[in-house]
C-alpha cells in the first residue's frame, strides 16, 4: 500500500512576535512577548491607559523599533507604508476646512501600491476607491469635503482607506471611540466581514471589549508590563485580571456583556471603576 501524505500548506502567521520588548529609558512597557496572530484571527488588545497598546501598533507599523526580540508582520519585518497593512486610527474630528474629498481620503490608502500613473493605473485606482467607498456605504459622500462630514461618516472613510489596499493585516487603534452605537456596529461589521471574506488578521485596540466581544478570538491584556493572551473566557476572569492588576478585580457577566469592576479604582478601561 502506498501512503501519500496530504500536503498541508504552511501558512506563516499574519503577525509573529518573539521575546518582544519595548523600553523607554528605565521603563519597560512589556517584555518577553510571544504572540502569533493567525490569518483571519481577531485579536482584541486591552489594558489601562499607558500599558503600551498604541506602542504595539507603532511597532507593527514600522514606526518604532523593538528594544529586544523579533517581529514579523505579513511575512516581513515591519516597515513604514507597507501596502499589505491597513490601519484604522482613533476617531478624531478632521479640520472642517481640510481640502480633501471623501474619495481623496480613501485614495491615500493606495499610496505605496504600485498601480502606475498611466491611464490603466488611474482607472484601477478609481475602481478600487469606488469599491471601498461602496463597501462602507460612503458613495453618497465620496465627493464631499471630509471636514464637513459627521464623525461617523469620517470614521467609515478611514475604514475604507484601511481596506482599499486589500490588506493582509488590519491594525485598529480604538476605531470606535466617540461613535454612537449604530456607527460602532457599522464599523465592527465591516471589519468582521473583511476578515471573514479575505482572511485578514485583525488586531483591535480597545478600552471596551463589549462591542467586539462576539468577534474576538483571543485577547492580549496588558497591565503595567504584565500580560495575558487567550480566549476571552480564559483571560476575562476575576482571577486572571486580579493577578494582572495586582488587586481585587471582579468580572461579571451581565446578559451577554462583561462588566469589570475594581482594578484600583481605574477599572479595566483605565478610567473609571466600572467597565461597561
Ligand atoms: N517615544 C516615547 N518615549 C517615551 N515614552 C513613551 C514614548 N511613546 C510612548 N511612551 C510612553 O509609553 C506608555 C505607553 O503608551 P501607549 O500610548 O502605548 O499606551 P496605551 O496603552 O495605548 O494607552 P492609552 O490607553 O492611554 O491610549 C505611555 O506612558 C507613554 O507615555
């Protein structure tokens, strides 16, 4: 009998960190971070203010070198302007007089892509921007000045900008901040659809796990240089968070929401005693 071994393709993780550390002077933000994020995985990055969540995004975007260890993203070392990485920053109001239309903002996400400047390149560019605008329901304001749009509309355009380049990895830094519930839902649905349809890995920094809880595969929870990685049901427990914070923390499940109480008066969201 001839036994043929099925060939299983070896897929490199979307993000791989090995013994990663970041230090600023005497202060170690995190150290010994080992993490593989698989294609299509949704990783929520949680922790109080100053625990290094944004710093992790900066490392992955190639804006800050590690102090120690190794990092790979989408198969290579991080570098600025990597077109296979999409980035959705925090919601910030844009200057009302910014001379950019919706489609210009989205088109910035194609900078770094080699589409060429000829007619074909320009056509493809336009088609991609139109498709990205349509995917976020932004066609109606494609030609409006971005500064005049509502916060929710602006944030949808930022999501379109992050998706227009067909990213392998999507880095999101508190993209829901100051959005109302309906717009939060739109943004999370878009991001979830992207990772399901295209196997895009998502690293999602948030103070508030509940809006994304149904999507989260694993959590990276950072507190004062300590961290835990695992599925929400393993990490979001009174025992684990009390250990991380070094104080009594209660994690309550209220219907389908998690409420974190305690954490030295700052709560798991770093700002209050409770986490809704
Ligand atoms: N270039 C730098 N030099 C010195 N310290 C820095 C530098 N960048 C960040 N830090 C410090 O590192 C810490 C972590 O910052 P970071 O923005 O990553 O935290 P965060 O977890 O995203 O916080 P927040 O929830 O408030 O956004 C902060 O105390 C910050 O002041």
